């Protein structure tokens, strides 16, 4: 399918998804042609999607990026979620030689020193494993929501990801955190206990802190960086990545 055809397909899907509830959205995605992969960070939104996929036994693969720097609570939740819903969550991990190359160049925690180093670490620990998880996929399901940050305020239900040549589906795009919390409580869905300790958004341990009352949901992610649009690169075009990301990849390929 050409990029133009993919864009048309995504626009049609975006309109169709808008009128459906979560279960119907995921069922529609599961019926689409090609392999569908849902990537979960075990965040509260992702737990809602995992629960729906598991409960309805939908043929959507569930994958997570085990970066090697996750909170123990997050790692524990992977197994707990698998057991609760009788599902398998496939772990994708960074390559040791990539980690070694990053550490030799920047230091293991060099991501605090510059945005370039931080993007390079995310590239090694997240983007390369993500590429493995999505290899051959036609559909990528995510837990992105418009309310998570200003950077995500225009998140559609479906869009064409030209860089990865697949359709990206965000079935919770229009859900508020209040609706998410109510759903999780009503369905007794297991969630990361850190949410109750002031962590609405949870990534790697060295790069996540609790937020203060009134702060945006993602304010605790890479808090030392003075850029309100900071992301790890999973949901922004590769063209926005720093040149050093490419360098690290090139030296470790
Ligand atoms: S969030 Fe931090 S530790 Fe995790 S991959 Fe990115 S820079 Fe590295």
C-alpha cells in the first residue's frame, strides 16, 4: 500500500473509531488486515487497554520495552498483569553492546548531562527495541491520550506513521484521567502502586520523579530538561531526533 493509500486508510479509521467505545475500537483494530501490536509501558492507560485485550481475547500482540532501568514496581506489574488476564506480554530488551557503547561514550547515567545524551540513551534502550517489537506490524496500538500533555493535545484515534510505515491507533485518545481512574476502579484492574505516590506517568527510574499538585501529568519525566515538549522519541518522528542518536546507532549496528 502506498503512503497516500495508508493516509486515506488511517483517516477513515480515525473517523470510524471516534463513534465507538473502547471494546468496539479494539475489536475493529483486531479485525484489520495485518499484525497488530500494542506496546505497553504498564502505565494506567496501558493497563486499561491490556485489560480490554485480555478480557475480550483479542488477537492483538502485547509488547513492552524492558529498558533495564525500570522501577521494580513496573517490572513486578508485568508478571501480575499476565497472570491476572491470562496473557503473555513479550519483553523487548536493549542489546548489551549498545548499552556498553553508550556508557563508554557518555557514562551509564550520562543522560543527565545533555539532551543529546538523553536521546541517545532512549534510542538504545527504547527505540531500537521498539523497532524490533514493531517489525512486520501493520498496526501499532498505544495508550496515548490528549490530556497527557500539551504535546499530545491533538492525538488522533488513528494516523499514518510514515517513518514506520504502519497505522498507529490510539484508542484512549479522548479519555480523561478521571475516566481512566473510574474505569480502573470499577474493573479492579491492577495498576502500578506508584500512581498513588504522585507518579501519574512512569518511565525509567532515573528519569522519573513524582509531580507536585497542579503540575502537568508528564512533568516528572526528564524533569531537569527545560523543554515542555520533551519525549523519549517513541512518539515523535525520527527526523526530530538528535544527530547523536543516529551516531550511536551507527556505532553499534
Ligand atoms: S528514560 Fe532515561 S534511562 Fe530510560 S532510556 Fe531514556 S534516558 Fe535512558
